C-alpha cells in the first residue's frame, strides 16, 4: 500500500509522497497545493488564476494556472487533485494529510463553530 501524500506547511513547506520529497520547481505550485489542501473545497479556475497571478490578464493567468497544474500532476500523479474544466480541489477520498488541516481540527473545539473547517 502506498504511503500518503504528506503536506507540511508549518515551517518551510515540504511535500512528501511515498517517503520521497517532491520538488516542483515553482513556488506557485507549492502555493496552489497549499491553498487547495487547507481550504477543503473546490475553487473556480478563474478565482485561482486571479489569486495567484493578479498582475496577469485573464488569458495569461489561466495559462499560468494550466502550466502550474501540469507541474503538480507530474509530481503527484493521478488521484490527489480533482480537476475539471471549471473547478480544482483536493480529492477528499485520496490518501493525503496536511499538518495545518490536522492542527485546525484539533483546535476546532476551542475556537467555536464559526471557525471550524467545512470538512472538519
């Protein structure tokens, strides 16, 4: 059985799959993966492009997003990301963990219902 994808964001970001550290060659790829993992929801492509490439027009932003997704898919393989023509998110059924998500779940009882994760 393959080991999970482990996304460590507390401290310097580190992404580990099957016991090996992944190198994406792009800070934006790590930022996109971190955002998707910590949000717990699907996001519109246009929203992600505007968030990560605010200086670019819509066409260039979406092109940069496609390229960044190709970097992620190359390193992660299939199954971790849910991608369609309109939206992108992490697959909640895939074998992955993120330290920030685990910490937020542990803190949720102390924070109250308005601060709980949607999937937590």
